[in-house]
């Protein structure tokens, strides 16, 4: 099983100009569920931080990390 760390931003402005702190944690929760359902065989450690470092995805399988990154890019607005 692959292990991946995903950093998700807690800065409200990252999610929209009117996002509140409550919105942030609702959105992050939704996004985590979406990612886990898309990649059920991956052991994912989510980290919440004001700003992710780099692209915010760490692991040892570059192809998997690229797939997760693309999934987030394509679907993050569905978590709003």
C-alpha cells in the first residue's frame, strides 16, 4: 500500500474571498472524503496548514502523487 501525505490549506482566502473558518473545515472535510473515495487503496495522511509547501503532496510514488494532484485540481470546487 502506498503512503501519501496531502497538505490542505486552512487559510480562508484560499477557498474564496468570503470563506469563513467554518467553511474551511467543511470544505476540507468534503475534499478529504472525495480523495479517500477516489484513492481507497492509498494510506493518506492529511495535514492542515495555512499554506501547503510546494504542491502539497508528498510520497514515494511520483505517478500516484501526480494522479492525486490532478484529481484535486479537477475536483476541488465540488468540495465547496
